[in-house]
């Protein structure tokens, strides 16, 4: 365990070097020296999506107008979907675009439009609260960054996509099999014997119990989604019943 | 550590996730509009999702192993549960708006003793 006095500067050094590249180091060593064929496009696109995601997330916090907050949130979540694509999780990225940006945020925008009366479009926060939230945010961010930079294995650079032979395995088929309870990457011992050894790392028997598929969580989430949507419909319908009763009382 | 020269690693994604998470926490705490609080929750869930995907990504780490399936599956669950949460929270907010004619969460203090 390293003392915190050693970890502190290291955790500050990381984001500084990350941001220092944006500030000016990139023009010196990135664009001028590196020929076009050697540019790490993966890193370049990661940087673009990461900057959009982070800046728009901060803009959501700083904006007062709720309509603008919704728009910034759309941009932030869309850039996050781009990050998922770059990480090789293309199915999650597609689901992020379809469910989150296409579904949840449309729902939120409808909520904004239904409640966007003039006094509620921008509700100011007290300055003291803003200062306090800034202090809390700085401490939380420092803790999270220190935790991220403190593990050495996470600081190792990843692989260039070209290093994997140029092909990244499509993810949707193993994901779908895992959701119905079959792990194609880690066959069970019986399956491994049928296949004549399986993946061959010998760890299948002991670890297979904890690496089962996701059939039960999938079913629970399905039922949970059904119950939640019925509940949301009930809440919306109760509101209409109440308003009709009020109308009949007012007519009396 | 420079993303233009070195390959992108897990820690880059962790930094993005930390920024999204912190922005969401502050958004939940500071916003007085109930829909602003909901947007903060979405940001927090997305920050967690970025971490899940990064730890399970076979591109970012060579030793992802079984996490290559676990990470995306958990991220999918988070997305679905976030959709469910947004539906219920929006219904509650609209009910509150219809009963109180405001979306200011500071006015929702009727249960105070």
C-alpha cells in the first residue's frame, strides 16, 4: 500500500497529461510529427467523443434552462454511445442509442414540454448551494480519479485495434446466448468434455459455478419492466380520473 | 498516456466515467427542477455504464476474460432499468405537477413533520 502522499501527485499527473495534450502538446508532437498513416485514429476519435461527453455533462449541470439541459444531455449520451462503439461493445452502443437516446430521453423531453411553464423553465439555484456543490464535486472527482489511477493494471495501455488482426469479434451473439443462459466463452465442464477440452485453461470446473448465464436476471428484469410500465400507466390514469372528478365537482 | 500515441486504455474510460458520475451527482443535488434531478440520475447511470463497458472491453485490456460478456450484459441491464426508472419517475413528476402546479422539488415538503 503506497502512502497517500505518493499517490496524490500521481493521480494529479494523469489528468494533467491527458489534458495537457489537448492544450498544446498535441499540436507539437501529435499533428506535426506523426505522418497521416501513423495517426492513432482510435485514440483521436476516443478523444473527440470523450471531450463531447464530458463537456456536455458539465453543461447540463451549469445550464439553468431545462430545455437546454435536455439538449445537452442528448449530446452527452450520444457521445457516450460513440465511446461504447470504440470500446468494442457495439451492441451496447446501439442499445444506448435506441433505448436511451431514442426512448428515455424522448420521454424526458416530453416531460419537459408538458411542464415547461414560464416560471419553471429556469429555476435558479442559490449561490451558496452552488459553491457547496462545487466543493463536493471537486472532492468526489479527486477521490474517483485517484482510485482510477491507483491500480497499475488499469493504467496499462490497451491494444491498437490493428493488433488484434484487424477484426474485433462481433459481440451480439455471445450476449444473446448469455441472456438465455449459455456462456459461449466459458463452457460448462460437461460441455467442455464433449468438445474435447473446451478452452483448455483448466479453470472451467471451479469457476463455472460463478460464471453461469443471465437467464434468471433477464427474466427478473423483464417482469420488472412490465410491472414498472403498468405502474406508470396506473399513475398517469389516476391523474386523469382525479381531474375528471374535479371537473364534475366544479360543474355542480 | 497520450491517446494519440499510445493505445487507449481502461483508465481513459475511467476518467470519462468519473466526470459523468460527478456531473450527475452535482446535478441531482443542485437542480431544483424535478426533471433536472432526473437528468442527473441518467448521467450517473451512464458514468457507471462507461466503467462496466471499459472493464469488459477486449479492445482496452488483453485479459478481459469472462468479463468480455459480463460487462456488456450488466450495461444492458443498467440501460433497461434506467428506462424503467425514467418512466415511473416521470409519471410521479407529472402527477406532482398536476396536483401542485409546480415542478420545484423544494415545494414538495408536505410529508415534512
